[in-house]
C-alpha cells in the first residue's frame, strides 16, 4: 500500500496528462458553449433565424389564400415535431406562431409561450415562469407577424446532450481515452528507462566506489544529472584523499611530541641529580605543550572544515584584535617584539565569531613566533566601501618565494631557526577565510621587510550596524 502511495515521476506524468485532458475538455466545453449561445451569431440564434425565414417564405407563397397558408404552416409544424422526435430535441426547442395584422392567431407549432408580448423586430429575451429566447419578424407585405421561440431550458438540455451525455461527444472520447493512454504509458515507460539504468548502476556499486558514472548521457535531460553526479563524486574522492593524507600527516606529527614526552619521562625517572630532573621536566613540559598545541590546531581545522552554513552573529573585530594581541603579549616580550594595533576603536561586523578569532589568533601567533627578535608586529583593521580589510605584518625574515605557493597547505613549514611549528596555522587561516568568503593576499611587511597577510571580505548589510 505504501509503495503505491509513494511519489514517482511516472505518476507525475500520468497526473499531468490527466490534468491536460481535463483542461482540454474544459476548453472544448467553453468554446462550444460560446459558439452555440452567442447572440445573433450562435448556432441557437441562427436556427431561429432560419425557421423565421422559412415561415416568411411560406407567407409570401400564399399571398391571397389564407387557408392554403394555414395548411402549409401546419405541415411545417408537423415537420418540426417529427424532426424533434427523430433527432431527440427537447420540448420547446423550436416553436413559432403566426398572427395576422389584427393580431389573430393563424398557426402555432411547438411548445412555445402561450402569449408573446408585442415588440420590435429582432431578438429578445422573454421572462416569465419559463424563460424564452424569441425572434420577431413580419412578412414583406406586412400582413403577418411571425415569432420564433426557444426555451432556455431546451437550449441547455440540447447542449448538454451533445457535450456530456453518453450519446453525445463524451462517449467517443471516453472510448478513445484508454486507446490514447496505452501509447502514452509505453512512451513514459520507455522515456524513464535511462533513469532506471542510471539507478541500476548506482545500486550495483561497491561501497567506496567513487569512479565516474559509465552511463552515456545521450539525452539532453539526463546529461546535466550525470555531469553533476560525476562532479560530486570527484569532489568526494578528492575530499577523502585529502582526509586520508591529513590523518596520515597528523599521525606522523603527533608521533614526534609523544616520542619526546616518552623519552623525557624515562630520563626523568632515571635521573641521578636534581639538575638532570629539572632539565628533563622542562623538556617534558615543552613536549606536552607542543602536543597540546598540535591537538588544538587539528581540532580547530577539523571543526572549520566540518561546519555547515554558519549563523551570523554581531561581533566587534577591534575587540577580537586587541584580545589576541594581549594573549600574545607575554611571548612577544620574551622575544623583544613590539606589538601594535592600528584601526578604529570599534569595528562591528556580522559573521561566525570562531572564524574571525581563528584568523587573527593564528596570524598574530605566527608573526610573533617567526618574526625577528626585537622586531615589530602590526595588526591593522580598515573599513572601505562596504568591505573590511584585515592586515597583519611584521619585519622578520619573510617567506622564501619557492614556499609561497604551498604556504596554506597543511603541515607545510618554512625554515625558521629555533621554532618547531606544526604547519597548521595558515591552513586554519585559509579554512576560516573560506567561511567568511575572504580573499587572502601576501605582501611586503613593515618598511619592506618581512611579510604581510591581508584579508578582505564584503560586509553583509545589517540595519543595526553603523556605516
């Protein structure tokens, strides 16, 4: 039961076909209604006009013989009654009366109104217990008054008998409908065969098989689907390869601090003096700090890569920048580095706070750790024409040109004396920059020395954010 109720393309096509048939039938019914009911030009009014003209010709054929005229009119009435019976016309569909110049009734045929009020020649609608459509005229010599009528009810019954009765137009349509549905069903079944073939290939694949689909997209409707599926599979393959490489590199990087921790633990246990234990303790602390920093960076990178669409929040970039400089102040003092901030007191922005913090913290931390001893590190914020510009620059040794192309890859490290980094800081910056759709550029540092990292991104419109 549930299978029959499930949505499907075939059912959708069937429903569209049925709806199209109903709409076509409705259009035919509406067009037919207008064609037969249109005043003066419709079929019903033209039938009344034709009968009135026939009666007029009879009055002209028997100009001086009133008895002969009455006989001919009675014969015409009998013909109308016979035709109505044979053709199945409803009662009151065609009727006429003929009056002489004094208003005396000469002849009557059909089920018309008992009395017809006098009025001008032409078409008119007669109200009463039963409504009628009437056509008034007179003979060429003016001796006879002719009135042809049709009841509104008979018109409706006659039209419905043609359009919606079993004996009318509806019956052949109902008979032909199944004959039309058979080729349509075959067309739908054949048209959906490429989709079934595509589904079959996907179902037969082994888990982890991300090779491109082998289905030939010969059809214009199927080609975009196959192309996008192959693009998605290629992206998944690249992502899995990148994650495998990441896990291998992470395991290798963690092995070094863990080995240091293990070695210093053994040295501390077997130390024979307080000085040796002190040196072992210091190196053990350094190994633990390095391992903790590496694990924290790995978690930050994984979190940035895995997060879906962020929910924007109001943040102050100036506060984040000052907090980051304050956190790095102790290490900067130990290396004699001067930290400075250039920018507004407040820099409101909307976006993921975690991404902004990751960018600023890692850029400032890298500048302090790898900058020149006794040098300078400067952080600048600037708002320009709906865009925010963040720049961190130093006057250190800079980055070798050969390394700049791979600078933002994971576990890529430069040659820096006395500093053992993990190579993840700039990879985190790149992932966070993607979260805010920021562009990253490298430039010259302070006074042409060192390096500058510049990020720019568009500021989202926010009525609460001052311009």
